[in-house]
C-alpha cells in the first residue's frame, strides 16, 4: 500500500488531504498527531467477487423457499432473562419471513426483563432502527443497539458504510460484523453463484479490512468476526488487537463448515486476545450441535462465552423463549447460575462496552 505524508500530499496536490491524522473528522475528536503522520491514499482492492453468471440472485433467496410455520409465544420466564443482553436479535422487515419487527422484539424483551438487545440484519445497518425503537417502542430503560454486517448490499468491506453506521443520530450503532451470509466461506460451501465478499487475498487481509478495523477502534465499536474462514478469523482478531480493539465476538463457531469452523487451538488463541466466543440458542437447542457447543464451554470456560438468541426466523422460537431453552440445556449439562449470569448478562455487557450490573 502506498503511503504519503500530509506535507507531501499538499505539495503533490493529492486528492486526499488529511490535516489531523488518517481518521480526522470522523465524529469524535481525533488525537493530535505529527504533521507528517503517514496517510493511506491508495485505493483498496474490491472485496466483492461477482460471478460471470449469477444464477442464484443473492444469499437470501434460499430462505424464501423454506416452509414457514406459525410462531408461538410460549411466554417462558426464567431468572436468566432478568438483566440479560441479547447481542444477536434478527428483525422484520427483511427479504424473507421474519418473526417480529424491532418494536415487537423490544416490547417482548422489556416485558421479560432483558436489559438490552442488538438488532441485526444481514443486509443493512440497524443503528437508525435502534434510535426509533428507543424513542417509540414503549420499552423504557431497554438498551437497544444496532449492527452492521459487511455483506454485498452495503458494499462488502466498505469503510464508508462503517462511517455512516457509527455516525447515525443517537450513536446507537454498536456491532460491526465481518461478512456473514455473503462470506466466501458460506457461498463456496453451498456452491452458490451469486456475488460474495472476500476479506483476504494470498493469505493477507485486504487493506479495506484493516481500514475497517481502524474505524471500529476509532469509534469504539464492537467487532464480530462473521462467517469467514477460521484462518481469517484468527488473522482478523490479531489485527484488531494491534489496532486497539478490545471488544471482539467470535460469531457462533462449531456449527459446521459453512460458517467459521475453528479448531480448539484457534479458539484458545483468540480468547487469549480477549475475544468472547458466541454460542447461539440454536447451537444448544439443536442436538446436532449441542454436545459440541457444551464441550467448547467446558474446555475454555464460561468466562470466555456469551449466549445470544440469533432468533428471528418466522416459525421458530421467539427471542426470549430461545434464550430460556438455551439456559435449560446448559443447566442440564451441569452449568450453574453463576455460569449462566456470566454468559447471558455479564459478558454481553462487557463486549458491548457497558458496565456490568451488580446484584
């Protein structure tokens, strides 16, 4: 990557002129730096790969063909809900059937005693939705945040998308996910022929990934690793730590090769950097993934895990019921209430940069 100082950029009449460091003017005061601080100005390679023939449309198309059963609110209550934070809550409207909109999810979470939720859409940012929910949902005190997934519709690994997300009114954007359903990993596993997003080339992370990490650090956001290859996940976490990112989520590993599917040693490495491993409710409810997920928690320790619902598909459990079912399977596996409080309440608070509530 070509680098040029601000002084040289002025002399050369470069298109990019940065007067207070490479992240100046991004919404909060940039630190003072020397006038000759290095500034990146070379264009980064495009992270989106377009197939010569797109016969599959987009990653969301297969979800439209899934049979949709009526969703039933079991109205489950459980001590684990009281003060819990769900960092992975999908919402309607979407490009396929979803269970509930953001206002309905917020009301449900508030009624069942949750402390907070992070709204997730694979295809667009939800910081603006979080602002609306806080204002109009009638769920006072519920801490509602937005997310951004760096998939094809937002331009893939797009620093400008991150800048906008971070600066939406209210500053309720909190988690940036690396590519999820549009990740190269998942698209190639399914042998799909729609556009996908890459994060590395020839074993090195793209310059745009590094710029996104710098922006996450600058805006004090939380990084989630998405569905990238396990080797890329390790690289991303290592680079994130170098750039001062302290809040990192390893997105639901141990759910098969179509997602990030790391070895236990790779997980040990990233939790050594302070990352939290996410276990979603379906990984505990589904017997195909349950024992593997429980084994990971036992091996690495509950202090390194968060449990989220990842709920929102029409026909499945709603967000709070999914969390209760997940907690019940963990109790059956021998985890106590202190362990559950860590994974459902304390660690999610830490990974979002919130104070851990006492008592």
